C-alpha cells in the first residue's frame, strides 16, 4: 500500500545511480541485439585537449559574408566554449567545431524557379577545410592568436 510519504520528493542519489545503470544495461542489451559491442561507461573517447575536445585539428577558412551586415567573424560555441573565427583567413581549430557547429549551420535559401519559389538548404557560413593540422601547429596558432589579442587590448 502506498502511503504517499515520498510524494513530490526528489530521488536519492542511490536511486538516480540505479536508474542510470538500468538505462545503460538496457542500451547495451539493445546494442547486443543489433550486433554492436557493448558500451563501457569507464572508457573515454580518446585523448583530449585542455578544453575536453578530441585532439584532432583542421585548417579551415570561412568565406566572407554575402551581406553588408554580416560580421567579420563567426562565433562558434560548444558547451559554453566559444571561439571567434575571422572570415577570409586560414585558421586552425579542433575538428569538432567543423563537425558540430559549421556543418549544422543550415539556412533555407529561396530562389525563383519556373514553377514559382523554391527553397533549398544552404550552409549559413560557407567554409573550406584545407587539411589536417598537428597538435603542435594548433598550439602555435593558439599562442599567436592570444598574443595578437593581448596587443589589440593594449592598443584599445
């Protein structure tokens, strides 16, 4: 018989952990049924840098904007970590900014066609990946950008 003593009370930490373990077991069972190996919750995703991003870097250029009101830079953010990428210049970034930010910035473009107006998806910030970069190249580029930021702040 339920006496409503715990009505409206949040779950205890032990209850939350038990629920998460049950969810993981259920997910692993579904993966096994699909023929995929189980997920080990203690296994990481590989080496990460100081911000927690995978240590995979790319050289890229974000093309200048089409409109006069477009900013000279593009702000890209993941989990509260934001970088300002200058348009029209080659930069080195963790590849996660390309796969999780730029690739998902899609807008609908409306064009005139024989049958009327047609919409199609288009990248909001057109870009070109120019190749992979090493960790040392990324660290050197980051240090250079920090130094430029300090000198710009001093002049202002």
